[in-house]
């Protein structure tokens, strides 16, 4: 039984088509990961799901009881805005009886309520954002590149936390990520996106699909994989470099 | 000293401070200082229209400010608002307003009173309009507080919470236009945005939550208004600029205090 259903979704960014004819669905308590190179429309898909961008064609059907907890990719807090962790947790619902301390404990944070958001470390900040998103027990938790800016240990611990939350809350999880190898093992389903759905299925199926290999290569050289991808597709990628003859580039 | 003129002036100042300080917090958090300037300076165009066509000044300023604020905010949505464009709008609006006023029939227009305010000339009617405007702004900001705050922090966070950040932006735009319309008599078109920004910036040093910042900013705004009014009577200085000077002084003091706190 799916809680959200995307049917033939097409979204435009100005004159560029960011997503074309994308169909997908998420079932109850399922972990779905969207992978894809930079500019493949991963964030666009998520922003369409939360209603932040209008759809040009197709539709998004949400379960009537669906509640979404959303963790944005980046959150810049202006230094002129004083904001404690507890106050941030209560956005946008000013619920006096909100279980702030309990929810923070669920993500492994204690005695942090009165700290300023701007004084937190990257890992703490990320966990507070997750805590805010799950406080009202959503049926779907959406995370956009949640481990960006965390080191390897930090992101491994973060994925463990996400799996644990799925078990304890029973909510479905939709994640966008570029860390393929870590993400894959935790997911029920992987959707490989590049403006359109390239392939989609269990991690094993996707990992061996030719479309996926064409996008990411088979080796561990992430930089090279992205580089190759540019030649297979004709989309615009602002973040890729186009040094065509440098085959030795690596990370 | 505490005659009717003083009491009316004090009431007008308190009204403007109460409306502008909490709104000013959003102007500071959203980095809309130039936006505030651009909207405030169009008040001069509103004055010109009122003088030329003999229409109510509050109303013409309100409508012109609303048009300007709406134009600027929809331009910024389309990614047009560079610092430069804002600067162009803010100062051309001011210049166009002053030129337009010179076309007004009455040759003895006191330009200075519109640029810097003339709080000691407010009438009971003015005070009433100021308080109605202030109440409207305050009600809007309190009603939409949490939604405005979420939209200020991150538009996508707002969307995910069922809030339309564009609507919240429109509410801020409307509130800003009202503040401009009621504040011109008190501090004048040139200094309106200082009443938005300085109290909020002063309050920042002492606050841990957005709510306390809005509250303390209001207090600082009121203290500046009354302090400035008194000082202007004692030293016979122009009241609007004196109010802003008191606010600026409080800002400097608060920052010295904050630096002291960090040092120890």
C-alpha cells in the first residue's frame, strides 16, 4: 500500500526541464533512496513532493492521512536570528506540550535544549533537524542529502540512526544521497534518477542495472564516474568539470 | 513641558515604535534593509500625490508603498534583486518624490517635515491613525508569527509544514507599507527604516529567542521615541533625527555591553 504516488511528473526550472515523466511510489515503512549525479533533479523531486514547486504535468497523489517530516539539505541560520534548539524544535507548530526532550533523546542528544542553533556542531545540527522533523510522528520522513558535511564516521552513525528511527517510529523514509555504497545497504528500494527514472528496484537490481553502471561506473572513483556520465547524457551539470582529456582525475 | 503637544507626540512615537520594532526583526533576519529603504522612500511620492490631487495623505502613501513593496518583492522572487537594483529603486523613488512635490500647487511645502518627520505637529487624528495602523501591524505579525518565522528560516521548511512562504512574504510587505504610512509624520521618509532596523539590531545582543528579541526591540523603540522626544525639547533639536540618534546610542551601548560579556 503506497502512501505517496508520483505519476508521470514533469517539472520545469525556467526553460530547463528538471524532471520529465517521473513515476514512483513509496510504501508504508519503506526506506527509498534516490541516487543520481549532480543536477539530476533529486532535490527537485523532493521539493515537488513537499509542495515547494508546481508540477507542469503529471500528479502527486498523497494518502489522506499522510504527514511529512522534512529535513532540508542545508539550513542557514542568519546570525541576527537568536534561536535555541527548543525553539527551533517548535517550528512551525507552537505546541507547548511538544515532547522536545524525549525526541532529542531519540536522536541521541541530551541537555541541548537551551543551546543556540548556531553553536552546534555539524553532526548535532543535523540530528536536531531530524528530531524536529520526527517530533510529530510523521508517516513519511524526507531527507535531502542528510550527511552532506559529515565525515565518514559521522555519516555511518547517521544512517544507523535513520534505520533505528524507521523501526521505532514505523515511518517510511525517502532519502536523497550521493553516497551510494553506504546508502544502498540500508534501503529497501533505490531509484536512480537522471532527469528521468533510469532504473528502480532493490539495491541489488539497481547496482547491476546497465543504466546505473552507465551513470556511476563500476569502480570506486566517484569523480571519474561523474565525468563519464557527462558524456552519456546531455543534461546540464553546473558542478561537473569538463576537462575532457584528463582521464587520470581522481578523488 | 508635559502639555497636549508633548502627550500627542509621545503617543505617536510609542505607536510607531510598537509597530516597527517587531516588524523590524523580520527585516533584519531576512536581510531586507534595502527593501525597507526602497519602500519607505516611496512615501515621498505618496506625499506628492496627496498634495497634487488633494487626497488623504495616509491613504496615498499606503497605496504607493504597497505597490512599491509588492513590485520589489515579486522582482526578488524572480531573482532580480541585486543590491544594486535595490539601491537604484530606493533612491530614485526618493528623488522622484521630491521632484513631484515641487509640482504641487502650494508653494510653501515644508519638505523637511516629510523627509525627517514633524512629530510635534501631530494631531489627535494622526495619533488615532497611527494607533490603528500599529494595531493592525501588530495583529498581523502576532497572528502569523510562527509561519513568518519558519518561512524566514527556510522556505522549503515552510512548504513542508503546510505554509506558503510567498503568502507570508506578502503579509510582511503589507505590514511594511502600513508602517511606512504611519511613521512618516514621526520620523520622516528618510529615517523610517532606521526605526525598523536599529531597535532590532540593538535587541539582538541580549536575546536567546526570536520572541524575546521582538519584545526587547519594542521596548528599545519606545525608549528611543520618548528619550528622543525629551532630548529634542531640552536641546531644541529636530525630533525625528533625535529619536534615531537615541536609538543609535542604545545600539552602540548594547554592543559595548556584549563585547564586555564576551571578554569576561
